[in-house]
C-alpha cells in the first residue's frame, strides 16, 4: 500500500502546447514517454490555420483541457510560449515549462517579438559561427537532427499558422506567479541557445536550463526532454 501511495504521489498531469501550426502530433513521442513513466499527458491541437481563431482561442482551448485540476504541468514549445502565460492567468497551473519557446512581454504580439528580442540577428550570427546556411529552410533549421522516418511522418501534420495570431497581444498584465522553467536546446538553430539564455534572463530573471537536441527536441530527443521535464516537479 505504501508503495502504491508513493507512486501515485509522483504522478502528474502534463498538458503540452505546440508551436506554430498547432499540431499536437509534434508532442507524440513525449506523450508516450510520459505515459510510460506513469504520468498523464495530453497534447492540445490548436486551430493554427484558422484566420478566425487566435491567441485568446488557443488559451481557452488549453484552459479547457486543464479545467480545475491543480498541479498541472504546462509545457509550451516555440510560439506556444505566447499561449502559455495566458492559460496560467485563466486556470491553476502548478508549473510552466517553456521549451525552445518565445517569451512574451505583457501586451507584446508574436509579430513584434522577433524585432524586440533580436531573434533574427542571433539566428544569423549562429549560422555563421556554426557553418550552416543562413537562409531559412525546414531541413536546416527544424529537421537537421530529427530521425528521417519521423520527419517524413510529420509532413502529414504540417500546417500554416494564420496571420491573425501573429498580430494579437499576449493578454497578461504581468508574467504569472506560476513557477516557470526555461529549457533551451543546445542544438537549436532557430532560437540559438545563447539567445534563449539572454531572453530568459532579461524577461524572466531566470537561467535557462540546457537540453540536447534542436528546435524540435520533442521529436529528436524525447527521452532526454522527459528526463528534464520530470525533474523538480512541484
């Protein structure tokens, strides 16, 4: 009985927000790994291609999945970093984990974020230092470390991100009180790790933790990512 209680005490509910395009499929290796370790895990599909649905609707959809469950671990990737703090303002969240994510200021839009943070100069400088192409393409910046069979399967789940969300503000008055961690992949070419560290320090006052993998670390390094997700749970 004591052993059962200890196992149940370690169980958490993880809710996972995808980046641009809104495909929950992106998280499927992480969902499988979390469930194999005894946790609950739900990846949320978002209507990324719908011009009538934007950040408020994304936040509502994620909040509806969480409901009133206390202690939920909310994980957001890339553009999902804009939705995540809005969710934390709507429902109780035990821990927020940002994975290679955009970190917004209150009232900032995703379209403004790029220039405000200096994302593009950081990407170009990293490309020059790393010896890979500066012109953006999926293979170089997103799929360079993703196994070929997974990258091929992902083609069926790719979708555009409608312009509406890029022009909508992150509707928070301040960063939520929710405990927050930032995980930055050392091989991320889209948001280079040093850039992510700077943004985390400047905007959240915290130090980013590093993980292996590129921008799509959930596809290339799911076990290593889950190892870090389950550390220091509240």
